[in-house]
C-alpha cells in the first residue's frame, strides 16, 4: 500500500462523506492507479501533434458525459 501520488485523499473522503458514504484506503489507492493509467493514455494520444493536453482530449479520454 503506497501513498497516493495524484489525488488528495482528504478532499475525496470529504466529498464521499458529504454523500453519506465512507471510503477505504484501498478504494483511494485504486482511484489513484486508475487516474495514473488514464493520464498515461492521454500522454500517449497523438492529439493532432499538440503538446498540450486540453479539454477536448480530456473529453475523449475520460468520456464526455
């Protein structure tokens, strides 16, 4: 079990608690791993040769719902 690199656990716990739920350390670690994988996918995407990751790329990678 490692310290999250990409998320702020306290903020996420507070948000989840505000919706009447609790969260485990394992959930936060899984969320951190998921975000890292999505970031790697975004970095690997060609995106028209742009070096900047923008909102259109985020919509494509994360889904535009």
